[in-house]
C-alpha cells in the first residue's frame, strides 16, 4: 500500500510541514507518483532509519508489540530489488493489520476488513494463510524481511538442491540435443537421486533456478561454446558514410526455394548470385545459375564491370566458387588452400586481370557481408510471392520436389526477380545509415556521379574470360590438356625453352576450345599468344598427311632460318682461322739430357738392334738375387721364371 506525505508527518528528524516533507523527499531522490492531488511513494524507498521509525509508530498504534529490530535481516532486505521490497512491505502490512484485530472479529469479518484496507490482490484465504505461516514466531518489526521472496513466493528459504544433482541436470542438458525438454532432464535426475542420496525438489523449483541463470549460461548449456560465442559476439560497427559507391562490393549466393524448368519440364532449383554495393546496398547485378559455381560468378563479374566500370574491392565469403582460380586466382591470401602453388604457377583469375582487390569474410562470419543482409530481405519477398504458388518444396536446401510441385519456367522466374530487385533498389524512405529517406538506387547514383569510371578494356575482359591450366611442354614444343593439344611451328621456339622445366599456364577460351591459346610462365610473364589448337586426324587421312608435310616444311624453313641467323663462316675461312692457331714453345732442356717418353704398358726388355749396350747387362743370377732381396717368389706368381729372363 503506497504512503503519502501525511503518513510520515511527525516522524523524528523530518520536517514538520507538508511542503517541507515534499522537499525532503525530492532531496533524498525518493521516487514520487502523482495520485490525484497528492504524492505517493513506497515505504521501501525511504531511508532505513525512517522506515524503522514509521514501522515502530505504526505497530505501536495497532496495539502489537514492536519486538527486537533485526539489523542483519533488514540489511539483507536492502539487497533485494525495489519490487521485491515493496511486495514484502505490503504483505507485512496485511499481517500486522490482521493480527491487530485479534479476536474482536470472526475469520470472515477479518478477511472482509483486510480486503477493504488492502484490496483483493494477495488477500485470498490461501494467500493470507501463507502469510500468517511465514510470520509465525517473528516480531512484527521484522515481518517484511521474513516475507521477502527468494526462490519461493511464500517467503520461505529456498529449497535445498544438491549441487551434484544440479551438475548432473546441467550436464544432461549440455550433452543432449538443443531441443531436449528440461522436464526430461529433471526426470532423469529424479530417478537416480535416491541411489546417490541427492536432494532433488519438484520440477517447478528446478525450473525457477534454471530461469534464474544468465542467458549466457542457458545458451552454453543448450548449444555449446562455439554457438554461444557466435551468438553473443558483438558485431563491429562500420561507418558506411565514409565509403563511396563501387569502393566495396559484396558477393554472395543463395539457393532459391522455388523450382523452375527450361522448357523440358525437369524441375531444377537455381541459385541466386548477386553483387551488392556496400556503400548504398544497391543490387548492382544478379544471375540465376544451376549452382554456386565459378563460371557463373565469372560471368557476373564481367557483366558488372562492363556496365558500371571496374570496382575497387570485392568482399565475398570463402565459398568454393568464390576462391576458385577463375575468380581469385593470383590473390595473395585465400582461406581455402592459402598460398598454395601448382608446380610453381598459379592460375590467374578475373580479379587479378582487372586489378580488383579481394577481401574474404572470416570463416563463419559471412553474415557480416552486405549481400547476406540483402538476401535476408529479398528471400521472403521473392521466394514467397504468389507467382511461385505450387513451385515450392520447402525452405530447406535438400528439399526434393514431389508430384504436387509444378515448376515455373526459368524465363518467367527471371522476369519476376528482375522486377522485384528493381523495386527493392527504387523503394524510397530507407532509414539505414546515410540513407536519409532516399532509395538505394538514389544513394548509389548520387555517389556514382562523382566517381571516375574505370573502364575495362577488351584485352582485360578477354584475359579475364580465359581458363588457365598448368601444363608441361613436350619435346616438340606442344602442350596437351583435356585431350586437346596446342602448339604449332609458329610458337615452337617460344615454348621449347620450357621443356623439362617448370610448368606454364595455358589460357584457353572456355566457349571455344578450338580457338588459339596463350601461355604465361611462373613469373606471370606472357610467353606467347596465338598457340594454335591441333586437330587430331584419322588414320590414313589426307588432311593428316598434309598436316605432317606442312609441319616438315615448317621445320625445314625454321632450320634454314636458324642457319641464316647463326651466320656460319665458309670452309675456307674456317681452315684459315684454324691454321693461324699459334703453337707455344716447349720447355728448354739441358743439351746433354735425353728424355724418352713411354706410353702405355709395362716396360719391355730392349731388343738388340745391332747397337752396342751402353752398360754391362744384368744376368739371370742378378735378377734372382734382386728378387730374393725384395721377397718375391716367382714360382707363386702367374707365368714362369722365364718371364724374368732377358
């Protein structure tokens, strides 16, 4: 029951006038409520000493004994919320008034009196009985702390719960599925509690303790650590007004919920790929593809750059199609296979050729992209339109059509999407950051007017549209990929230096594999262009014979051209040059010394040629004496002693 200014008039240490008490209340920041012509306030909002003085005076006036003031109980009450304190004070007033009546009235008369004084809320027979049980044996001055709610509305102390039982309950919730019923976990603990001697109360009490947990605790028990971090991580705030159109472009894809066909009646679920300008949220361009693939992404990027000019930065997630070589080839950092090289070469993508910088969204943080938020808006606007009635098979990615699904024609689907995207861009009254009531299209056009357009040249678009494959050069200066061979006499000299060396990048037109190709080396240097595609001929084919003759003729011409470039000398000029090679003088030897050269083999005994010996000849006895001194036994060696005879 709220109090007014006259209720506390006359208390010690308070002003003695109504106006003075009003100023005192405002000076002590007591919340005031205007009730007609008077100010009302709650007893629990007054300072503790004023509350005590008011209660002692009120209890004494009712004829009840005041009792001993419990400082600890009232101090603990101050830790409760204002609403809980006010509820406890209201119940205490009911208990004091009821007990002050004594035996002067019957139970029914007492109940009617209490309802007239305090209203019908909280004054039923059962409520009154619970209040009286809670204050039994408590001094009237301490009724409010005794009636303060904890986990129980009755004001009793919280029911005892064994911590081991509570841990088992929480662990069951953690290890079960996210939708596991709490009552099932409670039943599990209830059935095992007697075996362990646990105290486990009724489900309503356990549910109140569960509801008292913080949202972080509940989320962690239900979904685990990673999901809790993802759900509770505060997103970074970005100032979109600091960027201009086409400085940052977001790329994303999402599978549509409807089914379409191309005229053959076969139902297909297409993927919606879109490029969204981050500065204005304007959808630059989009396409419907059979899947989120690199070829469709490449075409979308080429179309956008051809229409609006080359933008500065592309902001995709790390999906397989967006980190493919056709799109991100040559980028320094990628989340899939970062920094990997294929035998020294890296296939180049459209962003490399057009000079677009790539900034991939962090894994698991794709919702940070502008395109992701745009898709969240467009998905329900487009997918659930009445034009697609009957073409749905559910929102789940793996949903399959049944006999009730009637696919829509792809041309009709494209027309509907084109109309809805245009309406999305032109819708006025946008209230996003920097919009100021303008449409996405108007914001984009206002910023685009001051941008210098970076026009993509035909050469850039041609290079960006090629598919690049690492290949090896064979000994004839040709390369083979996917059963297609490229290389002719005109490019043989440029490619042959890479035979048995690092692989090269062969760029081919994916729409016409018979068109000439070009090649790059590992240093991103252009080797040559116009590498012709070789057509395989059948056995005995006249065209094959002609190709072989043409190749031989080209080889002869190349050989003759090489001979001319080498600028050989004539035979006479070469002989004259060789004859002019000087012979260096040998070393000067003493005139009385003669040195004879011996070439190959063991020295043989000198044969008599009619010339006298220069000294006495050694006899066989001399040789045998030498052998004995040297320890040689010729009878154990190969051959005979005759081999030592002269």
